[in-house]
C-alpha cells in the first residue's frame, strides 16, 4: 500500500524497461523474418499495460522508447539516472548460428554495491519466465555491455535475452500476441517477486 503525501507516492518503485535496438537498428532477425526490435518493444509495451490493468500501477514504469525509434545507449542510462530508477531491465532477443534456445540474463561484470542485488533480480526474472513458459534456463551470466555498465553504477540492472529468434520454435512463439503477453507477464511477475510486492 502506498503512502500518499500530496502528489508523491512514497513507496512506489521506479522501473526502467529498456526495449533494445529500434529504428534503423533491427537487432537480430529471426528465421521467420521477425525482428528483435519489434519483439522487445511489444513485450515492453505489454509490461506497461499489465502493470496498469492487473497490478493497479503499483510500479512506476518508464520505457526508454515507446515506438520504433533508435535511442543511444548513453541516453538510455541517462534516463535511468535522471529519474532515479530503482531497477533497470533491458530486453533483448538472442541469435546464434546453431539451434540454441532458452532465456538467459546478463549482469555487468563489475563488483559494485548493486551487483549482489542485481544477481537476485536476474534470478527472479529468469526463474519466473522459464518456469511459467517452459523455456530452457540458460542461467545468469556476466558481460561488459555498455548499457549495463552505465546503469549498474546507480541501480540494480539486468539484461534479459528472452529467447532465440534463430530457433524456429522460439521465433514462432513471438509471432503470437498471446505469447508476447505471457512473456511480459512472466517478466513482470519476476520483477514483483524480486521487489516483494
């Protein structure tokens, strides 16, 4: 329950959902022609909608992009810092030359004050999405991605690879709006579980 003083919702957590790529940067292109930039934007918009309709806007969620535009990595982390976000979650789709499949989560490989919490956050989203959707669990990994490096300096930050668009089953999964909704709900539930809401 939120305490309200004037217009301030004291207990509301501020969340940044970052749909990767956008505009001229399509990201990975699936074997069925599906584009990473579209899958992650649709998923992010659905997270926003579900937070409003099912969870009564208990989280204060911002997206780094709301349409098919290209936003620089620095601007994505600048937004996160500017609104004093509690958590940052970047959405991506994976690609590989073989038949790899599943969901994996990345954290920045620095050891700062946010690393331990980011691991818990990543595990919560990974466990919820793989358990609910039946995707293979590929684990929590560390990488030096610029968007994570910048965001993890001031909040708990993860990057979620929601599946492989180069895998026929997973690429076809993302063609159906009900599956985008299911993925969005699983990610959102992982976020709520992590925040103990």
